[in-house]
C-alpha cells in the first residue's frame, strides 16, 4: 500500500486552469475523497495520479518514488471509472482477467486470482455471464474486481456509484467501504455527493474551481469549515454576513444587519482570531437552530414557510422579518408533532455554542 503525495501540482487545458498549485498527502491505507461540484478539478487530479494526464507543474510521489513521468501501466494503480469501461462482448471472467493477461501471468494463477476477486465483490458464480446480462450494480462490482485483481497499491475510484439508483448506491457504499477496510488499500474516491464523502472517508479534500479549499476528517470539514464555500457545499447551512462588535475572551459579539449575537469562538478550533471591526460570516447548521417560546438573547422572529416531516426529523424553511431565508431541522422531537405549521410566526434561538464564525464576508 502506498502513500501519495502531490507537490505543487497544476494542470491547464488551453486557457482553463483545471487544478491549481495542489499540495496534498494521502496516507497509506487511507480512504481519501476528493469532493466538489462539477468541473472543480477532481477527475483531472485523479487522472494525474493514475498517469493519464501529466501535470503542467509540480511532482507526484508514491512513497519515495517520483512517478510524475511514469506511464499509467507502471504505476500499480487500479482504477474504476464512472461508466465502468467494461468490454461488453466479453464475459465477466474475461473482463477481470484482462489486466493479468497483458501482464503475462500464468493461466493457473489468473484463474485463481479472478476467482478470488469475484468472491471479494460477491460475484462468485457469475464468471461466464456476459456484461450485457448484468445489472448496473453487478457491472459496478465487475469493474471493482477488475481493478483489485492486479493487486494495486492504490485504488482510484471516479464517481463509481453515480449510475446506480439510490438504494443500490447505499448498499454499494457500505460494500466498497468494508472491502477497502479489509484490504487496507490506499483509496482515492472522487464524488460530488457530500453524503458519500462524509460517510465513507477517513479524510476529505474539498475542491472548488481547481483549488483545494480544505482537507480534514468528515467531522472537521463539517463542524469547522474554513470558508463559506466549504460551509455551504458540505451539508446545509445558514450563512449571514456579520461584523465583529466586541471580543471578550472566547465570547465574541457580532452584528448582522439589525441583530446582535453572542458566540463562543475558540481560535485553536477555528484556526483564526477575530478583532472588532472584522467582517466575516456568521453560520449555523439547520440542526443547531432551536425553537423557543419567547424572544431573548440570540433569538430571531420568523415565519414558517415549509415544514417537512421526514420520519425522524422535521425540516423547516422559514423567513426572517427582513426577508432572509433560514433553514432549521429538529431531530428526535416528538414534542413538536402537530405543532409546526406553515404560516405560523415562530421564535428561533441560535445557541452561542452552535454559531460559528467563518472568514470572508468582505
Ligand atoms: P465532474 O464531476 O463534472 O467530472 P470534475 O471536478 O471532475 O468535474 P474535471 O473533469 O477535473 O472536473 O475538470 C476540471 C476543469 O478542466 C473543467 O473546467 C473542465 O472543463 C476542464 N477539463 C477537464 N478535462 C479536459 C480536457 N480533456 N480538455 C479540456 N478541458 C478539460
């Protein structure tokens, strides 16, 4: 299993900068995800790691080996593509065996390794089927078996679940994860789906417009986003421009429009300090918002516009008096059953330990 290091890597296509000055280390055995919207440079980065693209600048290392100029077949990476890229006229066995045959491995060993790879992806007994006779989920498993059979040091997965329906996607998510855990293989996973990224990864790199915005564990990225883009792309959030009015130890008072809020701000957690006059964003996740009977500190009055009962939670869309939209979510609150009505005036409270400050907002 290998560690992957990208050192100041950039890639341009004509006048488009697809990836800009990327520095990243993916640890041995880690499940690492590139997350970001369409066109942000995730696939280009993965393809540079696989060797399909060469960087315009920078170096790529696998452990202590500089692979920047090494062709793909000599990198010992296994790749699963979004469209699987299987050979439709060939059988499952032939598809999985292909990579071993080009490596001139003996027939006997090929048989054994294909059998094992198909067992790993729960497709034992399917070796003689043709690809066209398989469901989407099964084809996905063949693609996975084909990449694992060569015993790669690094597994590269480019949106492998995006062609599957929601239920199968959930199932394959756990299968890929348990396979990765049992093999301990360094895995890089590309997705634009934040739920996939949060639920599968040891660490996530969030990309936007070719630039890596933040690297961290799912908890770090979700709970301590470094900027407004990460806050709003990873999970839902409420984001308000605000100005720091007063700082007293860890307690910061900020002003947003006509409202004053008190917040607990820890520099060591957030990575930045604040001073009076700073303009930044005030943010709170929908599940951080509370509903209270009376106005008081950190409260705002709003009108409930949409209430959706989701089984274990209520998802609410409301509007503040100045027209600002606000999302709130109440989890495990049977006391609210039948009490949240669209059109009602309500009072929301933003607990000071659930509010966060994020740089930016000028
Ligand atoms: P998606 O999720 O849509 O695949 P992505 O985050 O993987 O998006 P990339 O495919 O890496 O994004 O693309 C990054 C940028 O580089 C985009 O602006 C894209 O149009 C451009 N790009 C990617 N590949 C090429 C290419 N072969 N030729 C020209 N431009 C390209």
